[in-house]
C-alpha cells in the first residue's frame, strides 16, 4: 500500500497473522503501528529493524523469528 504525502509517497505494509487478522502496519522507515481493537487509531510501537518490529506485532521474540529465517536459508542452501 502507498500513502500519498506532499513530501512524497510513503510505502506501508499491512501485517496480518496466518488467520488474516489485521495486526498493524509497518513502513519503509521501520515505523511500526499496532492495531487497537474497537478504536479508529493504531498504537505507535516505535522504530525497529523489520524482524524486531514484526516480533512485536506478532507478540513473540525477535530471536525466534531470526532463527526461523536462518533455518530456512540453511535448508535452501543445500
């Protein structure tokens, strides 16, 4: 998704879980926003590297995400 801004377009990603439930947004600058149920606004979580921000949205530890990613890379290198 791209949001038009007077300073230029802002690329954002909608983050969903495996059940397609909306968890929040991330943008290209590493800003993460968490969806707040029954509210019109998202909660700003901060600026993070992609793995850490996604871990916050998925409410898990970044270490688990990184380890899973490394395992996939090792498997595909075989």
